[in-house]
C-alpha cells in the first residue's frame, strides 16, 4: 500500500504547537529544507531518476535544471515545503507543483492580516478571483484568503524541449491561513501548466488544504497513533456501518479486558481510506470509530495490548504490524476486513483505539451488535 506523506513543521512561535498537512504519495519533494547546496543537488538528482527511470540523459538534465532553478526561488521565498507530481493522464503527461510558505505576523492579529492580504492581492491581481473563505481545517472552520488566477512563467532555454526560451501558461491557487497563535500565517500555493487537468488539481489541492491541522504535543502523539485515513467534512457515516463498527469495538474492548475512563475521544466519522486517497479518490469510502481508554497504568495497558493481539489472532485476524506491549494492528478476514489498531501513549496512561471498516469501493462490511 502506498503511504501518504504527512508534512509537519515546528516552525511556530507558540511552544508545543505542531502544524501539519498531508500530501498524496505521487508528489515528489523538492529539498527546500536544507541550505547545503551539495546535499540539495544530490537529493534532487535522486528524485529526478526516480521520476524518470526510463528517461534519456537529456530529459533528466532538463528536469534537474528546471527544478534546481525552482529550488533556489522557493528557498529564497521562505518555503517550508515544496513538491511536484508528474502524472500520466490517459497517455498524456501532466504536472503540478505545491509549495507552502511560512510568514511571520509581527504586531498584527490574524484577522487584520487576512484583511491586509485580501486587499493586497486584489490590488496586485485585479483580474483574478480573490476572496475570503471558510476552510474546514484545524479545530473546525478557519478563515482564509483564496486567490485563483493565471501565473504564466518563462521557461529558460536549457529547460525547454525546443532549446529556446518559451512563455508557459499556468493556473495558480493561493490560500493564506493564519495559525491560531496570532504569530504566523501559512501560504499554500498550487501551480500547474496542465490546464486541461485544472479540475483534478484544484479538487486535489482543496483536499490537501482540508488536511491542515495543528496540535499540542499530547495531541500530536495521539495523531501519530492513528492511520492515514482522511476524515471527509460534511459527510455522515452510514448508520449500518456505524453499528458494525460499534460491534467490533465491543469485541476489542472485551479483548483488552481493561477498564478506564472512556468519556472522551469517542467519535465515528466518514473517511477516505489511505489506498483511495493515494489514488486521488477523495470522497468517503468507509467509516472509522476512534476511542480511547484513559487513567490506567501504562503497565496494565501494555499487558492489554499483548492480550488483544493474542485474542484476535486466535480468532483468525491477520496481524499487520506491532511492537510488543506498545502497539498492534490487525485485520479481519485474512487482511481484507475491518482493521483495528491499538497504541499505548507512553507516560499518558492512555490507550488509543481505532477501528476502520473495509473500503466500500472494494468489499462489503459485515457485523452486528452495539458498542457499549
């Protein structure tokens, strides 16, 4: 299974605040995170060979030169992440770039920063669509400024397939989102010269933006314990699927054979499984029940993790991964059914449990009973 890439940065002035977003696996990272020119060149060289394994030396050189020039510009502009994709759209090549910038907000509130950004962008791009928008990210909705317009660029002769400089038309979306510490703003930017694929890239970019989140140290530890399934905002899970998840959660609770406080972190949500999201399918395809056991000694929870591993394997579940006494992930029906992952958050007296139904695009889920 292809893994999603979770991009996280601790570059905020508020102690303990982690900021992250999720990129699909077909985006290749441009090494803006190093000031070492030799290291950057080596990493970019490796990336080019991964993207064009069967390409000619001339094709790889043109790609290397193009992204090397882009790397300098991105790093100079303060990018904290940059990536590109090269896709085959029914036999036609297609590409897009995504960059994320960090901007300090000295002596100004997030609300005033949004107003200033809105006014500045409207002055700079009078023909573009520039507006305020509510984004379902972080802890609910976050206000942002969005700009959608054209951004043609000049392709240098050494990067051009014709050997001559050429002006390339390009569509661009920029999203400016203030962080909750009133100290910084993130700017996300999608650019693509493949305008025939604009609808695909704009929808994909919207999905990336919706994964933006921030968390304290403790919340970041909990997030790391969960799968890469992506919640789908505004979509309710199927009631029958919810009942089946509760049934599996009941069995997990019985297998753990441990009791603690369970009044927090109990949520069922519609999600896109990691496999579908990696393929660019962003609508809900399954449901996830997330819950936790609190206020129990770590040693007792570690024993519970081991006990659940043994119980479910004895019932025919397939073990997918795990670390003794710390975490375990298993799947029913030989690996194609419901998935359960349990992770001990060491030092927090907490066990995080996730139960995910099978993807409805490929299989039908089954089950009964009610959790609790």
